[in-house]
């Protein structure tokens, strides 16, 4: 009993004052340290939040185009599959090219026929021009004959007038026996012969003039017969355009990938009939990927174009992708529930009062430097942290 009472008395013995003071001091310093650490951590978080804005309201985007044929026909080849990655220059699809090959051959044949017609017409025009030259030479020759005939008429006219005057001078002298009857007969014969020569010269002149008129008519006909190549040459443009169009359609039977891309939403199969302008699938441009992050308007002043950024995608949250701020938006669609609507007449302003005013968010486009084609997908969720310059 005494031993037990001694042990109990030792257990409940109060601590010394120095030990109590040391414990209180340690507790105080520990509390101060926790508060200081919390304050420092809060300051660090505040600093990072203010000078390194971040948001989880981000989406992965890329450019994409719809692929539709420019010529129609049955699909002869479709070597791609849905969600397949294709390189630049790989064949996407091929349309049966036989009708377009026939159309090109027909256009080339029409073009060659036109060129043949131009050659034949050129030769015919050359022959017609030669006929014009011959007719011009004939006119010159006939004109010379007309001039000669006119001179002959003038000479015959002068000889007849002389013979006629001589006859009329000798006839009165026959009564006075100043001249003999034989002289009068000779004068009468000379007058008759010169008169016949004059008539013959006049006939030759009329014939030469008729020949000249005929030659001039033939020359005019030859000139009018000469045509130009203008009507045929003007057809060259349409024939050449038809050939180019046929060749263009033939080349469009085979469509190749314009860039490295991902095929998606393939909605047609080989053997189906493809129509012009009807979209068959989509190509996602795999060369450039962006993370479009929505930041509050109060954070935009600390975001500048060209700043570095970190991008995390939800499919691999532990992997960091580097990026560069490419652009900052300057506008979003106004919220009609807050500011009302603008319409003809007076503005429609809302009368409600919101106690909590939410900051507007503006999209910031961040270009990813090292995207992984197998990882990035359009509309994938992402986290963006602005790191500064």
C-alpha cells in the first residue's frame, strides 16, 4: 500500500514552471509559423495569380476544311479510312476519269479541226488574192488597149476628115475642068476607105471599153471573194477554254491531301456516286493547334501578344506543352440579359439589378509549339497558364 501510494504521488506531481513556459513558447512560435506560412503561401498564390494568369476554361482548336468533289461520278478508289492520319500529297479519293478523258479528247479534236480549217482557209484566201492580182494586171492590159484604140480612133477621125474635106474641095473643080474625073474618084475612094477605117477604129474602141468593164467587174468580184480569218480565229479562245476546262475536270478526278491532316466524319464508301459540292469528309489541319483560353477582362492587361504560355490537356494532364500567345480578342457577343438589345428605335435596357456582377471573359489564342498529333483533338478541354515573356 505504501509503495502504491508513493507511485501515485509521483504521477500527479505538477510540472515545473520552467517546463510549462517552454511548452507555451513552442506553441506560440508554432502558431506564428503556421500563420506566417499561410500568409506567405497566400502572397505567392496572389502573385502567381496576378502576374501569371491561368484558366481551366480553355479549348483545343485547329483549322479544318470540308472535302467535296468538284466533278461528279462513281468513286473508283477511296484508300483512306475514318480518323486516319494522312501526309501531304497522299491520295484521298479518285473518281472514274473515263468520261472526262473522252471529253478532253473531244475538245482536243475540236481544237485540231479548227486549226485545220484555218490552214485551209488561209490557202483559199491566198489563191483568191492571187486572182485579184491577176485581175489587176488584166485591167492594166485592157486599159492600155483602150488607150491604143482611142488613139486609133483619133487618127482615123483625122484621116477621114481630111479625105472628106478634100473630096468636097475637088467636086466643084470638076465642073470647071480644073481637075479630072479620075482625081475626084480617087478622092471619093479615099474618103470611103478612111470612113470605114474610122468605123473600124470606133468598133475596136467600143470592144476595148467593154473588155475594160468586164475586167473591172471580174476584179471587183475577186476582191469581194477574198474573206478574212477573223471569224475562225475568234473561235480559238472558246476551243482553248474548252480544252482547259476538260483538262481541269480530268485533273480533279484525283484529289490529294493539301497538308498533313486527320480524316474525320467520312460518310461515303468506294463505289458510291459522288456529287459536286457534296461534302464527303473533313480534314483537320494537323500542322497548327491552338488552345483558346477564356480570361477575365481584369486579367487581359497582364497578357500580351508574344508571351510564353503552358498548355495542359485533360487527356494527359501531367504533360506540359509550350505555347505562345498569338492574339487577344477584342470582342464577344453582348449578353442581352444584362445590357438589353439594340434595335430600331430606342434601346431595350434591362431593369433588373444584379448584386453580383460577373466579369466578361475574352478568348486568348495560344499557339502550341510542340503538339502531338495523336493527343490533340478539336474541342478538347485544356488549362492555360501565362508565363510572361
